[in-house]
């Protein structure tokens, strides 16, 4: 990287980390260049080896490196601080309006019978809502918020509205 320019990576093109980096770049006017990798492992190796200035990475894979002192956590990309890292600011505290992060969902074919879809939704929500699962997900840096049916569809549509302008402004394409 040239002086004043930060090179950063993520798990790859189109990943949540890549989009969060682009949002931060646009909102804060930071001269950042995304260095694409195919997955987190090679990017983490280069970050730890000093070839990258920073990385947007899941706490699931970064926490061990943070705890052993090999990686420094600068912020978390959610709306608020995480209880596992209370001294680490949330990204919107650093740059107002910048919130990133990944989410996971389960979907099925469009023509899945309604009774099967409802059963799948009920079972997944029961698993995610179980106290031991809530604890384990929290330990991994995840915040469970089970959505189903129309709520999940609305969430996905909201994500499209939120990230569409970032993708267009950044001229982001996925190969």
C-alpha cells in the first residue's frame, strides 16, 4: 500500500466484510483498497504476517487470535458493543451510520409445501432459542434473532435496500 492508503481484506468478494469495508470507505472517506482472498484462512495468515493493514472478519474465526494477542480488535460491526468485548467500540460509535455484519438464514425451494416450511421454521426457532444454544452463539460473537416467514422476507428486502446503494456507489461486481 502507498502511504496513507490502507489495504484490507475479507473472506472474499461479495462477503459481509467486503461490503462493510466498502461502506466504511464511502462514509468516512478513507483511502482503502480491498485485497480479495478466497476465504478467511489465507487472509488471516497474511494479516498476521504483516502483508495486510486490516481485515473485516467474523468473531467466530478472529476471537482466538484476539485472545492470544496476535490480532487486535479495533471495532465490532454491529449496532452496539459486544458483551464479550465490552471495551471495543461498535463501528457506529467510530463512524456514525456505519453498521455491517453477516447473518445466516435457512431457505428452501419456492414451491416447498407450506406445512413443511412451517415445521422447519418451528424446529429451527426452537433450536436457536434454546438457552444453551443462545449461550454458545453469544460466546462465538453471534447475536441470535430468529425470524421466520414474512419477517425473514422483509429482513432480506431491507438488506437489499440497505446494501444496494453501497454496491452501486462502489461499482462492486462479483466474478
